[in-house]
C-alpha cells in the first residue's frame, strides 16, 4: 500500500491505472528504511505504459526486503566494526566517525569518541554492508541496472532524519531533498561539536531527545 500512497502524493494517478482505466505513466519508487530492515518497491521500466489489473500489481512490482539493513541494526554493526580497533589502553578511546564530534559513548566495554567525519562514516557503512552481504549470502542491496534512473522517494526513518536535518543543519529543502542535499546537510551537522547539538534543544517532533545522538549516523 505504500507504493500507491507515495505515487498519489507525487502526483502520479496510479489509482486510475490500477482500476484498468488507462495504462501506467511515469511513477516513482519507494525506499523504506526501518530499524531492522530496508525495503524497495517500484514498477519496473519495462511495465511503463502497460495496463495492469489490481489483482496482478503485487506480482508485477519489483519488491525486495533486506533484513539487517535497517538503520538501528546497521548502526550496531558499524559500532562493532570500529570497536575491533580498540587497544588495551583504557585511556585511549576509539575514534568513531559516525558520532557527533566530541560525543563519548560505549559499545560493550569499548569507549568511543565521535569525530563527526561524514565521509569516513559513509565509507565504513558501505564496507560493513558489503561484508555482511558476502558473509551471509544475502541479496546485495542494489537496484537492477536498467531501473536505476527511476526517481525514488524515501519513507519512514528517511522522513524523520531529513526533517531533523532541515531544522538542525539548514539550508536544506524539505520534504523533498535530493541525496546530495542530505549529504551536504549531514556533513554540516555531524561536524558540529556535540555540546552545540545538545544546545539546539528539541527541534523536531520526529526526533525525540534520546534519538538525537544517533542522527549523525
């Protein structure tokens, strides 16, 4: 149901097509990121201009769910990745690029201090995702090559994060930022000292105070 809803918001009249009144035109895909998994749903380009009855739409849409690729689960995986670099010196915390600059936290018995390095964090996430896919034999989270030019809209956690970025690290267009917009705002926000982030207060109802510390990730 998320796919028709997102396309309705995007201005694509998919309901008329689903009722068999006309062929599908341009549509958008959905990217849904939760805590434990991520999902992608879209109408493949080969079915554009097709008449597809409602009874067949579920089997026609490209739909995949990637367990273990949700934000909360992946955050724990990345923390575990960096915890392996800890030394035996308890006074030497591990640098953690996915944490706000100067924010101290622990993962198990390992002390970590955020460096707010957005690009190093992104590189680590890509590495952890690739290693997890290879180790578990899971499907790689990759859109088939022929459909990568299709527009996609983010849902769920992506909405929460982008709203927080729009008020905590402006300027950023909301509610429809591009991937480049999100990356630029993420770099600005993560580089801020943790004390300055705390001083911003409760800016977004989508981000309760206990989740602010994870918004750099």
